[in-house]
């Protein structure tokens, strides 16, 4: 399926990432999870670890997360406590 996911990684203080991604991999509290365009909507908790994603050019990017929440919607958003 062609298209991109709107990825937002935010803390209470600032937005860390705000860009489109081809795929997002995140450290869910029940295990690693991957999200592609068209994924079923869900809400889950995150554990400490590395969130990685491929940007629109295919470059793999990394963001350290210190727990928090992940919400997958038609737009994709990660809300977390700290970086």
C-alpha cells in the first residue's frame, strides 16, 4: 500500500519529531511493534527503548523513548513523558 504515516513524537515541553514516515517500529510494553499505512487504530503503552522509522527518502531514523503512549490513527502520534 502506497503512502506515508504522519509521525509526531512529543513531550510535555516540545515536539521532537514531526514528519512523514514509511514505517514505524516502536518498543511496546508487550513487545516490539511495527506500523504501516492503513494499520488498525489502537492505543498502547511504550517501554524504554528505541523507536525507529524510515522517512520518506527511506533513511532510517532513531528516537530514544522513555516510556509513554503510542496512538495509531489515520494520523500516527506518539505521546511520551521524556526524551
